[in-house]
């Protein structure tokens, strides 16, 4: 078929299934893989798929929720999605289509049927321009998977509590005294050559701003951190773990500040997700929590958290923690595709639209409950003008 123009992302938590689908598709298409729904969301901007095949039953984020989130991910809202599942009842299919899936295929799947549906889904589409080839992506993923050594050894090995960090400074040791050597004879003076001209300094590359994602369900804490870090860092908010996962691919944070206790997905669960992803497993994590027990600190350290800040904390404590992780020799800020102001404005508009839909949905839910109540009690509907 010549050059493979389209790219398919296979999302399944079972390696055998990923391998089978890859074998079916790779003769005609470029194929990349993700191990679950969250992994797919974190990879989608780099992998740039033209079509996604996802299993329904997956840990962390199932196929239904993945489909919903892709439909609100900038640039991928109209990407064809094929869901596959052993749950092939009419209700499951209906649920898949209501979430935004284009095709629902039962497991075990027929290879010819899979190939036919992929071909039909891409038939009238143009391939997305790609920044990287599938081979380059696979090579990078393999390299990251093999790199199991921690990127910030001195930060991660010994777990720090920031309460005592403000006053910590290493004292330089005085050089040891040595015996006085005999005075050598004075050398004969020689003509001193003229100093070489000082080379012109090379132009300094512009500094990349450091972007911090604060993940906390308490708006007051988020506002407190934004105020504390304004001027020194770019700050993007997320209000729970799932919200963070949705925003990470677009926001491209360099550091995470994560609260422990949150709804939907706790800070502990979010840390596990971030450390499982090749895209974020080296990104520094500062964990904030009112639970300041030694066993919690040890557990977080083993999971890859870099620093711990106990609540309540001061702005100086948080700034010191960020300074420590961002001045480590292994730290490097990411190249950003878009300015933070533009992203935050877009996110604000998106959230305003979501809030409007939520309010409208709540109104109709309330209306439906009232309708049922009136019907059960044989009363006239006050919303119906014919009865007034």
C-alpha cells in the first residue's frame, strides 16, 4: 500500500490484545499503543493518532470515560473512536455510542471486521500532520522504559520535610592547613606576553518559564498558591486528580504540587498514575497533606514523590520546595507549545460552557422530578400554560 499515512492508537490493558490488534493493523497503518485510558490521554498529543481503538474494561479510566474526554480534548474532538468489549449487550453498545464512540465491536473480534471498520472510518479523512514517526515514538518509549534510575537521586533517596528546610544551608569546610614549604629561589623575570583579546560572550538562550500544576479541590488553597508563586512561576490549577489528567497533555507542567485528599481520584492515586506514564514519570512531585505521619512520608517516597510539605504551610516553605526541585542538575523545563495565558483563557471558556450545560441539565432534572411528583399526586402541572 506504499507509505502508511494514517496512525492508529491501540488502547488496552492486556498486552496480548495490543499485540493482536497491532499485528492486524500494522500492514496498512502506523500503530502506537497505550496501556489504559489515562495513559492514552497523556500520550495523545505526542502520538497524534488519526483513529483510536480502545477496550471498554480498563483500570484507572475505562473506554467510556476515555471517549468522553477525547471528545473534549483540543484537536482530537472528531477523531474516530472504535470501542471493543466482551460486554456486547444492547445497553453497553448504547452507552458507548452515547459517550461519542463511532463503532462498537464485540470481543472476541474478527480481524477482517476490525480492518474493515478502521478502513471505513478513515475513508473520507485526511491524515493528521505528524511531528514524529511511529518508529521514533516507539524508540523513545523503549528508552524511557529502560531508564529506571531516578532522575533526581539526591532529592528522591532521602525524603525531606520542608518544615526544617528554610534554615538548611551547607557550610563550606575550610581547606586543611599544610606544612609551610621552603621559599623557592626567585625565577629570572621573563617578558610577559600581551593578553589575548577577550572573546565576545555568546548570546544567552531565553529562559523557558517553569510551569507548575497545583492539584487541590480546595479553591482557597489553589488561590493561595497562585498568589504565592505569581511572578516566579507559571501556575495552572486542577481541582481533582481526573481534572489534572485531562489537562496535563495540553498544559505541559514541569512540576506537580498535589494535595493528598481529593474526590474522584486522590493525590495518592494520581501519583501512581503519573509514575506509570512515560510522559510524566520523571516530572517532580511536591506532595502537600495534613497527614504528616512517618509511614505516609515513607510510602510517598517509595512511590517517587520528591518533597513533602505539611499543611498548613507558608508561602516560603512552598517556594523553597519548588526552588529545591527546579535547581537540581537533572531538572529541565519543557519546551511549551502554547503560552499559559492563552491556555488558561481557553480553559476558562471551556469550563464556562460546561457549567452552563450543567446548570441546564440540573434544571431539566429538577423539572422532571417535579413532573413525576405532580403526576403521582394527580396535580396540575404549573409549567403547562394550558392548565393555568
